[in-house]
């Protein structure tokens, strides 16, 4: 099954600054997904990132706040811009590993962000 | 996407079977039923999925009602490591997963 390396695992940031989260997959994948999990809550999809095209954002999320890059089929970054305490959450990337021998979506271990 | 309804929490004793229910009365004919679980401080992990027939794998079994309006995830012998939030998710044409609130399973020693 696909293995995802997500960095950093956690960070404490000052309000007004930006943090870039990296997601590296050990195999080529077409679609990568970014989720946010606020404290005590379920996961909410931020955007879907396809290589070679602009990311597709879900309602309530905008590119200026959460710019995403997808330079190749194994890597993506999510930036949380101009952070405020309300951005304190766990951010996770995910890939679809539907192959002949494997099934399901694999998730990274997440980035725990605290904004102070 | 069609919605799912799950109990907020359930408890089980260790080494006993656990039946986690999920209602999805508005499911469409092409929606697959997926189950994921999220252990503490980890990302979700795939458990099982099915369309119409019951399914078994090394982790669990999935029992799907004949009308497909409900399903049950069955853990045959719960262990302490099975304590997690279990999510029942329907996927149709959309590729992404839409998570509900899930069921927090507590396994008692």
C-alpha cells in the first residue's frame, strides 16, 4: 500500500505567519486530498490536488488562504497563510490507492498546528 | 453525497464481538459503503468496503441490509487496539471521502 510522509508532524506558529506542510508519497498518484480536523471534530475536505492543474477547493476554503502546489505525481504542499488561532487544527493529506492489489485511501499521520 | 447516521459512542468488552451500525436511507444504487477508523493521534485507515453483498477481510466483516439502507461493521473479537473512531462513508461518483461524526468505540479490558 502507498506510504505517505507528511512534514512537519507538529508546529507552533505566531499569528500572521504562514506554514507550508509537505506530503510525499512513495508511488505516483493522480489525486491528492487535503483535510482539516479541528479539535474534537471530524475531518473536513479542504481541496483536491491534481498534478498539472489548479486545485479544486471545497466550499468555505479559498486559494488565498490555503494555496496548494502539486509539482509532480508524488508530492504536494499545503500552505496555511496569515494564520490565526482559529487555524489551529490537524492537517492531513490523503491519496487514493485504488489499484488491482490494493484499495482505499491512505492518510498521512497529520500535522498538528497550534497558532498562538 | 448521501448522508450516514451513526451512534456517537459505543462500548465493548475485550475479546467480545462488536457490531457498529450505520444508517444510510438515502443511499443510491451506485454508492459504495466504506468504513474507516481513526486511532488516537493517527490519520484514518481503511477498514472495509462493499456495495451489495456482505464482505469479509482480515480486519472485519461488513453486513449490508438487503435494501442497502443500513449496514453493520462487525469486529469479531475486539481488542484494546480497536479503540478508535469508526466512520461509515458513502462514495458515489465523487472520488473524495466525506466524513461524518463517526462512532467512538471504547474497548473495556
